[in-house]
C-alpha cells in the first residue's frame, strides 16, 4: 500500500490512495514467478542502457554557396519575388535571365523554382497563342478584304 492505511479483505484497491491490495512489489502482468520477472526486468534494463541512437550524417554540400553570403535554401522575401518577376518580364533580356536562373544550381532554390514555373507558363502561353492564331486566321483572312473595302468607302 502507498498510504499505509488498512482495508478489509476482499477489497481490490485502497479507498484513500487507489493502490491495489496486493501492492507488495513489482507488478507482473504476465503472471511470471517473481524471480523470473526480476531477471527479465534486469535484462531489459541492461539492453536499454546499451542502446545508442544512430548518429545523423552531415548534410552533403552541393557546389559553392552563393557569393553574396546568402544560403541557397534561404526563403526569398516578397520584394525579392516581385523584383525577380519584373526582371523576367522584360521581353528578351528577361527571358535570358529566366533561362539562366532555371538552369543554375548555385542560385537560391526559390528563385530557381520561380524561373522554372515562369518558363512553363511562357511555354503554355506560346502554345495557346499558336492554337488561337490557327483557329482564328481563316476567319480574319476572309473578313480582312471586306473590312478594308468598307473603310476605303468612307
């Protein structure tokens, strides 16, 4: 008993502290004899003391870090995203920067992924422009002479 109070026979737990009536040593949930259980507990305690967690391996370095002292894995701020998008929006020069950012291994990963996504959307826009052109071109070719004739009369 934990509290030292006596309780009548047949009670399973103490009314004051709730400890079991047969709290005379270690609990043996598998009903082993006390000596066998104590040996088992000592062996498992020894195994727990011998256990050593695995050491983590150092992170591999890929290439040199950027020259400005920024990490390749640092999170880009909002204005950095805005500036990068504005730079990539310049018609020819921006596309060159976009390709350079998308292919570089030493650039910030966020900027590289942004450049790759931007190139992907540029490709989709170009394909859509070609499809729309070929879908609309016969109609425009038919209506253009009529429009020019109408405008020349006025």
